[in-house]
C-alpha cells in the first residue's frame, strides 16, 4: 500500500474521532472542538471520516457550510485517490 492510503486512513480516523468528541462535548455542555479545527481536518484529507462522523453521530448535518465543504473535499480527495495520484508518476500501492 502506498503512503497516501495510510495518510487518508489515519487522518480520516482522527477526523471521525474529533467529530465524535465534539458531539459528546455538545451533549454534556463541555468545551467544544472549534469549527475551524473540524474543517481543517476535513480539508486536509479527513473528509471521509468527517462524512462518516456526520452520519454516525448526526453531528453538523444541519449546517450547510459543513455539508458543502465535506462533499467538495470528498470529491477532490476521491479524485486524487482514483486518478490524480498516477499523474504524479506514482502507482497506487507502490512508492517510487
């Protein structure tokens, strides 16, 4: 597997964890994770974890901005995973 796959897996798990932690904090009225952090994690490649977190935790699903940014980031990062990576001279599953 390439380092890119590991990167997306790790950042998505971290983002999913951040969404879950923020949801728990919201329920118990504790200190929340700033929206800037959640969006930064989403844009940095954690969009798949963010999308899963929005669905599983029913968190930030009514905020249009979060939905648009998450779906746009998923489309962009999905393109990189499926097509763009090979344009840079790498094959999925190998490192050169």
